[in-house]
């Protein structure tokens, strides 16, 4: 029995001394991490979309608009005189009077039309699809430098290339 008691005392001493010895903590952590169940981490949230430019867009179309000019009546008067003189040169007798009257009326209408066209103005209607989903319409006197498909900034009725 004494022999068993000595073995027991020796075993307790070796166990106690083994607990006091320095341990490799890195391998202990790896072993404990490997024995623990793995939890999946939530995927990182996607980056927010870049802010939409409120003044940016792409030109959809450019349309020339002709605005009829004003008439002062001077064109009609000059046209009537020229038409009357030209009509008077045609035919003779009552035919000459009819030709003169037709020349006066035709000349007045033509002269008035020429004056309105001479005083007419043109501007350009530019339709822009904005990046924010809206549509802008801007009227320009001269659309030089821009064309359909151009990327532009729109501010206060002015257009500039991006």
C-alpha cells in the first residue's frame, strides 16, 4: 500500500509542476478556435450610390423654331406698287385693268410676306434628359458647340458642356 501511496504522491507532484510550466498560448487559442463553431459574419453593406447630379444631363434633341416677324405695312405698299406697275404692262383695254388690279393685290400679299420673313427670328429648342430623371427644355439663340448626345450642365437656362 505504501507503494501505491508513493505513486500517487509522485503523480500529484508531476501534475502540479506541469501546470506551473509556461504554455504555448498561440496553439491553445488556435485549438480552442478550431473547436468552437464558426459563425458567419454579415456581408458588409453595399456602398451607397453616388449622389445624382441635379444640373447634369444629356441633350436629346435640338429643333430650330422660326418665329414670324412683324409687318409694318411697308412691304405691302411697296409690293402693291411693283405689282400694279407689272400688271399694267400686260394686255390692253379692260384686260390691262384686271391685270393691274391683280398685280396690286398679289404684290401687296407678296410684299407683306417678304417683310414678315425678313423680320422673322430663329431660336433653337434644346431638350435635355436630366440625370435625375426629369426633362428640361431650354431655348437658345445659337446652339454652336452642342449636339444631340452631348453631356451638359444646365443652370438658369444656360447650357455648358461637361
